[in-house]
C-alpha cells in the first residue's frame, strides 16, 4: 500500500463547467475530448493500491475516478478520506457524465 500523496503528485481543486473539467494546477480537459469517465478498479489501480483491508474504502466507494482523455488514463481521488478510504468520485463521475451527455447532444 502506497499513500496517495506519493502516487498522485497533483493536488488542487476540481471544477466542472459547461464544457471543461478543470483540474487546478494540472490541466483543463474539454468535455468533448473526454472519451470515457468511470469509477472502477483496473490492472493499473486495484483496491489494494491505496486502501488496506482495514479501511471501509477497500470494500466500496474507494474506486478511482478514471478519466480517459486522448487515449491516456488519468486516475483521480476526489476528497479521499485517509481513515475510511472513501472518495467523492461516484458523485463526480455522475456529474461529469451528465455534462458530457448534454454537450454531445447539443
């Protein structure tokens, strides 16, 4: 298990506008260029990556927010709680996907 501050070098706020996902101090992503957004574990980031079995996030709500943009994957932990391992990723995933659907249908 590696503490997230060592695996995730970017720290800052996140903002969702009508057409952009803004990651402060890192990058601005146009919603139309984002290919996929999901909360899930994969071969690069599994449940053991940041959540030990003694954290509730090990069992659920600890999945990274995976943003696929220009054929690269970005793994985000939004408001990750050290004690529980929970994040706000599911809420953000829903919000981003809703905005993406609206921008695609326009």
